[in-house]
C-alpha cells in the first residue's frame, strides 16, 4: 500500500478523479492512390485509316454508350461497301446455280465433279460475304442499310460505355491510322483508393474503419 500526504500530492500536482469510459484510438499513416478498374477505362481507336471529319465532344463531356464522338472519311469505306454488295449480288446467282446443280446431281444428271466445283464456289463466296459483313460491323457501318442499297461515305466513332471524355488526341482534318488513340473515356462509378499498409499495422486494420 502506498500512502501520500496532502503536501506530497500538492507537490507533484496529483489529481484524483472518478473512473469513466473513454474511447482509445490511434491513427495509421498509409500511402495510396485513386484507381479505376481497367474495364472502366477505354482507349477509342478506329478500325481503318481515315480523315477526321467531325468531332462532337470536348474533354470533360459526359457521354452515353453508343454516342457518336467523331466521324471519319476515306475512299476505302466506300470500296468495302461496294465489294460487299457485288458479292451479295453474285451470291444470289451462285446460290440458284448451286440449288439447280444439287438437284441434277441427286438425279444423276450431272457428274459429281461438276457439282463439287459449284459447291466449292458457293461455300467460298458465302464465307467471304460473312467475313466482309463482320468487317463492316467492326468498322461501324450499318450493314442493314448497305444491304438495302445505301452507301455511307463516313463512319462513326462511338463511346463503348457511359462515362466522361478524359482525353482527346486528334483534331478535324487529321489522318488517323488503325489502332491510333483518338479518345479516352472513363467511367468513375467504380472509382476506388488503393492503400499500402505496412505489415506491422495489418492487425490494426478492420472492416468498417474510417478513412480520413
């Protein structure tokens, strides 16, 4: 037992008080950075070379998925559409000839060699048309419109998702190559902060802690 006199308590400025509840806390200093998941950042590039005809946005603009950001022009756009239409027209004839030859072959009127030749031409042209159709879609051309007889002199560059224009790396009149970066679009809905915590502080980290 330790006992102190009043003069001793006054000499060391000792104060007496009642026990009470108090929050005991400590801060952990960490370094970090603001990050976005890679699927929420998009570099937008053309699939074919072209000249920038129009730009409809500026940096900081909010855009929606499918919104037109710019248009490009090039004679090659017209050429690939013309090739597609010509092959479609040729396919109509080949398909009819294939059906006719198939019927004759089933009836043993024509030789297998003749039927094999038309079958090869039929399958090859059908495959070519399918690959051309996919290419037109990738470029951004309206295949249904082309098949109805329309020819488009320009293609549109569109936003892949909702977000904001963070970068514009082109201007009207620029000649752009395939895969060259024209725009960067970011979606901040999944914006988060990555922190680096020292190993000695791991046991102090809990779910729900406040970050200041």
